[in-house]
C-alpha cells in the first residue's frame, strides 16, 4: 500500500521531503481538497495540511519522522504526527496525534504536545511544558519550564512564555502577554 500525503501545499512538500530523505525511492500518492481528491478509508495517510482544525478533523495514521530528527526512545509520537528535520524530542515527551513538530523545534524532557498542535520551526518547549490541543507555537518562540499553553491558543513568533496561557488566547512578545 502506497503512503498517501493529503495536502499539496508547503507542509505537504516538507512531509514529502522527509519521506524521500528516509527512502529516496519511496513512491507516494497525493490527495488534496483543492482538486477534489481525499484519502480513501483504506489509505495509509498523513494529513499534511497546516490548518490545525483540518488536521484535527481528518486524523491520519501515517506518522512521519525525518531521519535527521532526534527522538528519544522513551518519547511517544502519536498517529499521523510529523517530526521535521533536525527537530529534538526529549525523554518521556508526548506528541499528540496529528501534531506537527517542525524543522529544528526542540521539545524537551517530559513535555506534552496536544493533538493537532503545531510547534513551528526553531521553537523551544523547555522541560515539562504542556501545549494544548490545536495550539500554535510560533517560529522561535520559547515556552519556559513547566508552563502550560491552553487548547487552541496561539503563541506568536519569538514570544517567551513565562506564565500559563489560557485556552483560545493569543500571546505575543517577551515576556509574552495577551494580545488585545
């Protein structure tokens, strides 16, 4: 059965690159809502769509980990998740189903990243940080040790989270503050 990538946009290209890096002769099938195609119920697929709500709704069972990523043997990476090039996932970290850990992101020991969350390139989650379902942690953002970012929240690029972020809020800056 051919692995299927659902989504032909930018994230689809990154997922394809990771599959090709792992196996240069790999052949994949592509589907995309824009041309009316969707994975069949029997397809083994990853939803390679950047929109967290779409990934959450579609699910997926193909987990893709770039061969240059460093994932601890005690970490858990969920079904349909993606871990990009040069990303680090530390001991006892838990990555939820359909989550994106982008290229160069750092998920330290005992962190939890919720279902369909997205940790962008260069972001750092310090030890025991928690990121809720569907949340976006922007490029280069830092979530300090033990802090919690709620479900469906957004942390802006370069922000430094030094206290808990409630559900459904957008925080930016250093130190991060709620965006009004």
